C-alpha cells in the first residue's frame, strides 16, 4: 500500500468495541480507570489493530464519544498509536429532539461516517461500532449504496473479537 490516499480508513469506537463491561476479566485482559470510568480490554485485539495501522493496511481514525480523550488517555495504555485523527460531534451541544431516537447518542456518528466517505470517495472504510446493530435501519440504505464500506458491529458485552478481525483482514 502506498500513501494514505489509498489506505482504507478504519473508524474505531471505544465503548462496546475495545472496552466491554465485564465483572470477571478473561485471562490476559487488562483494566484501567480513565476520567473516572473503568475500562476493560483485550490487548491482543488492540495489538492486531495497531499492526493493521502500522503496516499500512488501514488508517485508524477515532469515531467515539471519547473524541480526543481516546488519543490523550486511552491509546497508549490500550496499546494503540497516538496522534490518530479524531472525529467529534459537529455540535457538541444537545441537538434537541432527534425523532425516534430521542437524542440517543450514536447517530451523530452516521453523519460523520457519511462525511468521511464523501470527502475521500476513493478510500474504502471499515467502521467498527457496537451501536451499528441497533442502527441497522438508519444505516442500511446508505451502506447498501456504498459497498466500499464494511460495517462490523461487535456485541456490547463481548467487544471486537479475533473472528471479526479475521473478517476485516479478509475484506481488506
């Protein structure tokens, strides 16, 4: 792969993807407290993500409610690169009534993903977010029209798995 211009973009969420709420940590998992929140993650998963990024197969970009805190607080402890591009809500202020979602967080991310895709139409996109399963109705039409976008929706209580990473690598 050459310049970032042809590297697929990997839009990465934190909660429900890297961080999963678990009372008992599976063997090898790590736990830390950041901004008062306890996070649990599998370092073998973050290591694979880092390797995908550093080998040039993808460019990881943060798409998470943690926004710049993902880079500032989470990247190093979780074993991910610092200085990744971060996407934040365009409107940090509450947007009022959002129809059926009643202002549920997560849907600002679809707008961001659409903007990323529109800005760089020649790049494929992998979007990993646990909310995508619930958002299927919202995202389905857009995804159907954009086959260069791969969506991976981990189970909130399991997080991103090696099987899902295998699927991503095969798609790449």
